[in-house]
C-alpha cells in the first residue's frame, strides 16, 4: 500500500509537470487526466476509496471531458502550439519556477518543523461514514455545494452565449488596442 | 473764523461736482466750476486773514470731530489757524486761484478738462488740510493727498507711457520719504503720547533733553519725509521728471505749494528740531548741497520746464538752508516769494509752450520776445526775482535775509554756498531767458507762435508779476507768534549791509557774465560743451549728477530682478512638492494595477511565500 | 512498514500545488491557466484527504466533496469565459482583454 | 432665535433660488438680493438696538460676554450644542457679510448666465456658512460651519470660474483651494478634539463649549501644539505666506462674486478665528508664538507685495495684494494691544471694501475687454467712462491713502504695535512703500500708456455705478468717521487684549466697570 502511494504520487508529480510544460493543449489535457487518476490512486492507497472514485468520475471524467470538448470546439491548431512555444521561454518560466520552488521549500520546512509522527494506517473510511456525516452535521456544506453548482450553471450558460449583443463592440477592441499601442 | 472749513470744503465741493458729473459737464463749465471754487476759497481766506490779523490773537483751534478714539489714541479732525498756516493758505488759495485761472486758458481744447480740474481742486483741498491740520495724522492725510494729486496730474497725459512712469516715480520717491515720516509719527506718539502739533511742541522739551537720541531720531525721520516731498537730496530725482504734467500743474504743485510742504513741516515742528541741533544742521547742509547741485544741473538743461524744475529744487535748498540755521521765518518768507515768482515763471513758460504748439525745448525756440511780449515780460520779471536782482525784486529781499541769517547764526560755509548758488542762479536764469526769447527762431513751432489773449491768460501773469517785484516783498507774513525768533533778527549791523552789497554784486556779476556769454558767445559755448572733458561735465550736469542712473542701477534693477525671481511664487512651488510626491506615488502604484492576471497571481504567491517564510524564520 | 507518514502525503500535495502555481504564473494561454487552477484545487483536495485519513475522520472527504464541486463550478465558468475570449479576441491570451494602462 | 434665523435665511434663500429658476432667469437674482437685504437689515437692526459698549454685569458678578445668545442641545452625549452668540466683533463681520453678499449678487447680475439658480444656491450657502462661523461659539458647530463654507465655494470656482492661462484651469484652482483649506481644517479638528479631551481629563465631562474650554488648564507644550493646530488652520485661510498657494489661483479663477466673497469675507473668517479662538483659548501659547507670527506677517507683507509686482493677470495681482494686507492683520493680532486689535478690525473691514471694489472693477473690465491680462490693457483711462476713476479710488484705498479706511486700519495697527515691537513696525512700514509700488503699477499697466484701440467701451450702467459709489462712500465714511464701528467692537477687542496680556479677564472687566 505504501508502494502504491509513493508510486502513484510519483506518477502524479511527473504527469503534472507534463501538464505545465506541454505546449499542445490536447496533450496537456491527457497528462492532466493521468495526473488526476494518479491522485485518485493515492486516495485509494490512503484509505479513501470514495474520494478516489469521485476523483475519477467527476474530475477525470466529467470536468476533463468538458475541457476536451472545449479544446476540440475551438479547434486549436498548430499555430497555437508555435505561439505556446514562443511564450515558454526561460526568461518567462524561470521566475515562476523559482518562486514556486521557494514556496515549496517553505511549505516543506513548515511541515518539518511541525510536530510530525502521525502515520496513515490506510484504514478505509467508507462511503457510508462519509455519507452519514455529510447528511448529518455537514448538511450545510452540501447545500452550499448545490447552490454553487447552480450559480455556476447559470453563469456558464450566460457567459458562454456567443451571440451576445456586445459581440460587435467586442470585435473592434483588438484594433482599438493596436492603435492605442 | 467759523468760515475756516469753507476754505477747503469749497475746493472739495468742486472736486465732487466734477467727479460725479460723469462727463455731463462740458470743458467750459468744468473750468468754471474748478476756477470758481478755488476763487471763492481765496475770497474766504482773504476774509479770514483780514479778521485774524485784525483780532491779533495768536492762533485759533477748531475741532470738527474726533476722528477716532481708542485708548489714548485720539486724533481729531481739527484745524489750527495761526500766522504760519494763514500764510500758507494765503499762498495756496491765492496763487492757486491765479494758476487755476490761467489753467482755464491753458487747458482749452485739451481732452479731459473735467478730470484736470477735479484733480486740481482735490489738490487744493488736500494742501489746505495739510497746512490747517492741528495734528500730525490729519497733516499726513493732506500730505499723502497732495502726493496722490501730484501723481495724477503728472500722469495727466496718460497716453504717453513715459508720463505715467514719471508720475509713478514721483509718487514712489515721495512715498519713501512718507514712510520715514510715518515711522517718525509712531516714534513721537510712543514718546510723547500725542499727535497734536501744539501738544507735541509743548511736551517735546519736557520729555526730551536737548540732543536726546529719541529727539534726534524723530527729527531725522521727519526730515526724511520733508526731503521726499520737497525734492531735496537724496530724494530729489522725481521733480525734474514731474514736469511731464501740464504746466499749470508744475506751477501750482511743483513750484508754489506742494514741494514746499517739507519746509512747512519742518517749520511747523521746529520745536522738535530745536532739540536735535545735529539734525537741524543737517537740514541746512542738505539744503546747501541741493541748491548747488541743482544749480549746476539747471545750467545744462535744454527743456525750459526742466530748467525751472532744477531751479525750484535749488530755491527750496535755500529754504532748507534757512531752516537749518534756525531762520524759520526767513524760510517761510522765501517760500512765499518763491511761490510768486516761480509760479510766474512757470505760467509764462506755459504761455510760451501753448503759443509754440507744445514746443518746450530751448534748442527749438528762440527769438520769441517780439511775438510773445507778455510771456517775455513775465519771464523777465520772474527771472529777475529768481536771480535776486537788487532792490526791485522780491527775491532779493528774501534771499538776502536767508544769507544774513546764515551768517548771523555762524554758519559761514552755508552762507558761502548760498552766494555761489546765487551766482549760478543768475547764470541759468539768463541762459533760460536768452535761449528762449532771443537769438533766431530755431523751428517752425517758434516761427508760428500765437500769443495768448484774454483776461484769463493775462490777469494771472500780471498779478504774479506785480507780486514778484519789491511790492510783493512788502507783504509781511505774521509769523512772530508762531516761530521762534531767528538768530539775525533785530541785528542790523554793518555786516548786514556789507553782505547785502556782496549778494547784490554776486547777482549782478552773474547776470552780466550771463548776458555776455549767452548773448554773444552762445554758439561757442554749445560747441565747447560737445567735446572733451567739458562734454563729460555737461553730460553729468544734464543728468543731474547721475543720481537717476545710480538709483536705477542700485535700487530699481535689483528690485525688478527680485520680482522676476519670485514671479512664479517660489514658496508655493515648494509646497507643491507635496502634490508632486503624491502624484509620483500614484504613478508608481498604478503601474502595479496592470490588469495582467499572471502578475497578480505571482504577487499573491510571492506574498504568501513571504508570510510563510516569516513564519518559518520566526517560528 | 506500517503506513505512510502524514507529512509525505502533505509534501505530495505541496509539490502539486507548487507545480500548479508555477503553471498559473508562467502560462498565458487561458486553457493552461485553467488547467493549472485545476491542479492547484486538486492539490488542496489531496491535502484534505491526507489530513482526514491521518486522523481517521471522514470530514476530510466531506471537504473533498466541496472542493470538487468548486472545481466543477470553476471549470464551467472558466471555460465559458474562455469561449467568449476566443470569440471576441480570436486568441487565448489572457492579457488580450486587459484594458488597464498600468 | 434671531441669531438662528440669521443663519437660516441664507440657506433657505439659497434653496428658493435653486427652485426659483423655474420662474425665469431673473427670479433667483431677485430672491438672492432679497435674502441678503434681509440679512443686512436684521444685522443693522441688531446694531441699532443692541448694546455693544461694555459687557454688563449681572447680579452674580459674572460678566455677560455676549449681547445675544442662543443655545439648544445638539448631541448631548458629547456635550455638543448649537450655541450661537453675538458680540460687537461678530456683528460687524456679519453686517459686512450681508453687505458684500448684496454686492456679490449684484455684480454677477450679468456675468452669470447659465445655471443661475444653482449659482445663487452656492453663493448664499457660502454666506450662510460664513454667518454661522461668525456666530458659533460651540467649537464643533464652528468647525461644522467652517467646513460647510468650502463645498459651495468649490463649486462656485469649479463651475462658474474662468479658466486662466496655461495649466491654470478653474478645476485645478478649485481643487487646490479645497485641499488646502480642508487639510488645514482637519488640523483644527484635531486641535479641537485635543482640547476637548484635555478638558475631559480635567472635568470628566465632554464639552465643546467655548466658555468651558477656555477654563481648561493645559500644560505649556500641549497648549502650544493645540494652538498651532488652530493657527495653521487660520493661517491657511488668512493666508499667511508659506501657506498661501491656493489664494492667487482661487481668486484669479473664481467668478467676480466668488472673488468678492473670498477676499471680502472668507479671509476675514480666519482673522476672526484667531481673535475669537486662537488667542483667547491659548493666551500664553499665543504670547510665546507672537514673534514667529509677526515674522510671518512681515514675510507676508513683503512677499505678497513683491509677487504682486510681477503679475500680468489683474486678478492675481489683486490676490497677492490681499496677502500683503493680511500680513498687517497678522502683526496687529499678535501685537495684541487694544489699538492694534481695533486696527485689525478696521483693516479687515476696509480691506473687505477695497478688495471687493478692486475685484468688481476687474470683473467689469473683464466684461468689457474679455481679458484680465494687463499686457492687453493700457491707456484705458479715456475709454471706459467713470470706471477708471473708481479703480483709481480703490487702488488708492489699497495703497493706504489717508482718508480711506485702509489707512486708518494700517496706521492703527502700526501705532498700536510700535511700543511693543518697534523693529517689526519699522519693517512693516516698508510695506507701505511696496503697496504704493504695486498699486500704481496696476494703474500704470491698466489705465496709463498708449491706448490699444480707438473705440469706447460701455460706461457703467446704473447698477454698477451705484455699487461702486456705495463702496466708495463706505470706504470714505469709515476712513473719516470710524468711531461707531470702533465703539461696537471695542468691548470684544478689549477682552481679547486682556486675555492676551494674561490678565484674568472677568475680574479686570469687573474692575473696569466700577
């Protein structure tokens, strides 16, 4: 079980690295799905199979499909890839890398300084246990999540409309910007 | 006596009528209002004078109302009539009336006659208040008032910019003196607790010992005021430029009355000066130096009015000299005589100027004696009085008295200066008359001279001419009760006779030399002074010893530089630095609001990292 | 061996989070930005799970449920915005819509 | 109650003007004129019937300081009340406000053509605020009115002002004015609160009342700091030189009515504040501060005069002369002798008239020439009917020509201060010379010199002529017979003087009355 944790953890990290360095959106998406599934495995290894299942179904399944649809719909061509490559110069990624490296070190340092020693036994926390607290003391969270989803639904359907009345105005914007610059 | 306020209320009424007419009065009616108001004032003065002399009282006080009263500070609007003020108001209204009358002729056809007479009446009003005021504050009111009128009348021909600047200069230079006078008033009020002149004269000897520094300082400050007003060294530079005004103005303000206000002031406050002998001597010294310097300057002028202006300075120098030796009555007597003959000279000059179509440069006049006999006569009589032609002229008696007093007071040096001055006077007087009236006519303006006609033109000249002869010298101002007796009074020794003969001889020699030089050697002279060291000397005299240039370099230019330096309000700029700082910060901070999401995210991450780092390091 | 130390799980979460943030900052393409956000949310969810299982409490998973909801909502709105951006500016550059002059 | 109405009438009148615009353009003007006439009439009535001579004694032996007083609780838990009181000084200044208010309405009769109603709303609200400042003796209320004046003034400049030359827009001027006065007002608020808390620490009660706060014992250092807070607030408004930057811009860019109000009344609120609050509340600190204040006054006299000489804009020139004149006021206030303080009142009144006169003249010039740039003027003497005569008069008044009230004011200040600080007075007298220079420069540049055209401009119409004649008459009246004015303010000034000299005021007044 420990091996499963470490191995899938390694896979998750590598896949994530692939996501952020890849220039092709579709490939990046596939890496991301791999990363998510790896994390789902980690969950299982830690003894949270319900969460792992959710991760695979909702995250790697639903959300990523959404991404894939969008990317396909936009029909991102090779020019995008070339542009991505142009944007990914060392000058650009060096700073963020250092910053996140420092952040990581700091987090690790905090973890190290904390009173550690707790070990995860891998004892399974079943869906039943989760369900009973969700619909017990944490009912409000569920309600909140529901409302959030509803709000997201409304927003997405509103924002995503293509025939917006401001569309014509928006189309002039890039030219205006060019002139301004 | 209760008519006394009428003397100045009549001119004031004239001013108000003219000022409030808003152009509804024509030039003729304006002149009538202006002349009649002063004429009536002269009549009232004559009546008052008659009664005053008749009653034989020393002085009459008349308080109209309390000006203001705060604590001990209670100046009044009060008048004092005594021999001195009576003499002065006599000159002001009498000579003033004649000059007004002449001005009615002189100003024919000029633009703004209403304005002219409004200012002239206002001047007479202020001048009367100056001499009638029984306290220093009221005197100061008149003092500044005449300064303002002088300013306005010098700048009467406002459309020439130089005239405006001449008026400006006149006001500022005299104002400088006035500031000293004002400080003198502060000092006297602090020390003596009063501004009433009679009380000042009474308390000054009680409070101050002779030669006390407060007395010296007070006298010095008052002298400062007098120097400015009377155009004495070193505040004399304005008078020559002041000739930019119409000629009657020069006659009234810059010869007969206002410029002698300084003499009046010192005579009025003689009690303070008596306590400061050093300052009193300084008065005489300044007078002597001024009369010499101005005499030389008068020699080198070509503008006939400027000659007269320098001659006025020089004659007031005589008055100061008399004051300085303690002969106050001689000073006032000369003031009066000078008022007559200088007014006559100026009015004659005015007659010449108008007749010759506003030509007043000697180099373009000449040979006018046939065409303008009345003006010529005026010049001759006035000039003779100015040069103190013995026995027949008024000027001889007054000047002689001054010289004798100087000698009697033991100031031989001052007397000598007076004698040299008399010689110079004869010279420049003859040069003026010969240059203007003899020789050939040097321009078309002179050739087409049209003599003035009418009573309005002739009467003032004739009356003043009569007063400038020995007949004028018979007028005896009733000063005994007001002014202390002078050192030479009552002493009629042989010295006096000898001095009289010497003075007469000086004057005659001067006249003779002048006649010879200017009648026969005019051309030689003008060639002589255009080359070599004589030219330089001539230039110096022509520019009145370069005072103007020096003041311009030393005072005017630095002032202008200072103004230009501060023009943009430096202090305000300094405070604006705060605004610039805020603006700079704004620019800096608004740079961070770039709208670039990645920067926001990076900044947030950096911030979080920083907080965590701090936690790590500190924890 | 008996189980994984809690710290290891948290370190894994931290690494994923750091990678996510690096991606967020250095990418201009909005697709990648959104994916990086997903990674970061996922990392946070992982931390919750680790904490929950370490203490043997199901609350961690309850929170995971909330996080995943949030991620779904975020993804849907974000993708809608992405479509609008692409539609209006013909680009996926997130800076294209910037109208500030700072 | 009368006092409350004095404040309310302008405010109500302002609202009526605003709404009255529906009935045509003339309606707001007439309403505003009527309102200000009412204020003036009430004030003159109070002057006529009230007794301002010396504080009378009531049976308990306590001096009654005020001729009229009115008080109602406002925010009782902090001891704030609407406490209005009138004595000679405030009466004179309110009368001045009423009079200049009338002038302001009259001189904008033709000048203001758009949004007439709103203009008069602002104008009247300024005047209402000023009246409030002169009447309030609750410090909070005073502060309230003090800030209250600024907002309408801001609008007056920003909406109806003239945009000057390069970079001198009216909005900028208005903003500068607002920031300067607002910031300094906040300093005053801090000082007021400091004083209130000091009093709280001493008595355990909140109070913003003038009489109560005067009794607060303060340590020297604290008193100095609090006094400085007040002083700076008033110094900005007066203005004292390093803090004068707003004034030339605001004056130059404001419409004529605004300039008249600014120069005539708003500057006087500062002097009033010093006389009413800064000196009596902190007599020792003020005494210690006096040399600095007089130094600043001297600086102001010279700096204002020098700058006035360098201006090309007519209204800026006049604005700088105000700075110069206010230097005299500052010296007079801090000299603190009875004569000097009375001179301050005199000069305040006189300057209100003469500056108002000059601003109205420049407004009338602007109406005819459409410029305020003196380089484009010159030789106007013969082309403007009787306007040059009036400008000459006000120029003469401004240079302190004897016979005008300005002369008396300056002279009284100098005479009063000379025994205490001779050197300051000697230096200040130099200001008289500079006053002559800048005043005559104005004449020279505007009216003398070659005319720049042939045509004649319209002469003054009856309204303008009447305004100018009234102002002229008043300047001369107070210059030759100022005693009624001095009697009215005498008691108030005597009290300031006694406080300033550190004498216990009540006992000495009682003594003085026996």
